[in-house]
């Protein structure tokens, strides 16, 4: 369902000069269009526009969030938002040119807003993944992935984890490994891909379960499962930590603890425009070797 856009918030990496300049200029452009404009607090302070400052975690009645950055900036914004109904328009300021979630080039941003204001857009829903510890303590949602890894510092003496993985009450892995990744389709082009996982189109309702460097060879093959599946991970040894979209959960996971992983009730809404590169074309362009590392 399309909505009438009246209020817009913008966020960007405060230490990225190009993104900051764009955000300041674009905020003025949106104001000239008659829109109510806010800036994420860190951005507002960086631009000396404190009168427009707002905390993303406090946003409720907002029509659109614009993120000028790369995939990391989008993850930050999604993790800060408490209202998952706010749609996101991503402007591509990814520095390494390998972001998969960004939609619009900066030079096309004004045209994109004009299309959005006339209702010429669609909403794409992206699943999030979440978990409970010991079926009691809820963890925050993640758009990309949940990673279980050793709580010991990386180094020569870092011990492997011993985990048991069950999918819908069936044991699918009981092994020693470096980490376990439970990924969404959005996260299939992130940590999971780096660990040898498959790329999955976001139109599929699927999760990826990937053992990272397991002791037994067969467990190196990832599972692709429906999002309706219930995943239980039992930690045997040693202590572990949980990392969600790059954020560490502030509770140590002890031997005997069970992590219950499942689809979140919340989803991220992305604004999509006609004529923009589709998923497969974007993957091809982003993964072309000559593109990686270009500034």
C-alpha cells in the first residue's frame, strides 16, 4: 500500500564527508518541496543543524527514512528503528562499491523522490531473524544474520565450539566448528557468502544455516530451510557469544544454553523504483572482480 509522504528523516555516516554534504543539501531540497525534515541526531550535530535532530529509536510517526551510505549504514538504521513500518530509501554511498541493499545513485536521488511523491514506487519486504536464549530471553532482531562464535579472543589458542543444531526437532549437526551462521536471504550476500554460503534471492522465504570450518567435512554444506522452521542450537563447550548484524549480545552463552532461532514478526520495508537494477543484475555487478575494492 502506497502512503502519502509528508515527513522524512535522513541518516548517514557522520565521518563520511561526501555523504554528509549530500545529506545537508538533500535535506534543504526536501524542505523546499514542503516536506517536514529530520536528521538523525549524530548527523544533525555533525552538520550543526541541531533543530532538526531526532533519535531513530524514538521515531514513530514518520513516512520515510533516507539512508545515505552503504549496507553498514542501512543495518545501523534498521537496528535503531523501533517502528518497522517506516519504509527506507537507500542512497548508494558504499565506499567499497559492494553494497547489495542500496537502491539509488546520489545523482538520481532528486528524480527518485519525485517518483516517490507521485506514488510511482513499490515496497519490498525483507525478512528479519531473531532468537530467544533458553526459550526465555529475547534477543534483538537481525536483518542479515545471527552468528554464534567463541567468546574467547581470536588467536592461536582460540578453542573450537562444540554445538548441536536441530531444525524442527531433527538433529542436523553435532560437531566442533569455528562459528555457526543463521542468515536471512538479505544476509546471503554478507557474512554467509564470505563463509561459502549460497546467494539466495530475497523473494524466497528462506534461511541459511552455515557451519564455519566444521571438523567433519559433510557439515561444510549449508542448509537452506523455510523461514517457518524452528532452529535450536545447544552450546556444549566452551562459552560462546552471539553476534547480530555485527553487534555482540552482552550476555555470555554458557555450556548447556540453548538458542532458539526463528523468523521475526518484524520485516524491513525498502522503497523500490521501476527501472532500477534487479537483484540478479546487482549481484553480477557487485561480485565482478574488477569492481571489488574500487573507490
